[in-house]
């Protein structure tokens, strides 16, 4: 299971994107981040977040 948690990246936010599909997690998290926080991450940056989490 792949999971990105908004709170892990410095936001006071309970949003979590999790799935077995990395593309789905990246798309969901990036949509949330752009719409709610005004920050658009590149696909490569989000892949690095996922890789670093292990």
C-alpha cells in the first residue's frame, strides 16, 4: 500500500491518499495539494516522497 499523508509534509491537514496504484496516489495528492494549499508538486517530487518513505 502506497500512502501520502499531507501532515507529513508540514501542513495542518488530515488529507491522506492511499492505494496500491502509485499513479492514483500521486494524482490524488497533487490535486489536493494544488486545490487546498496552492502548491503543485511535480510527479518526480512526489515519487521522491514515496521512495523516501520506503
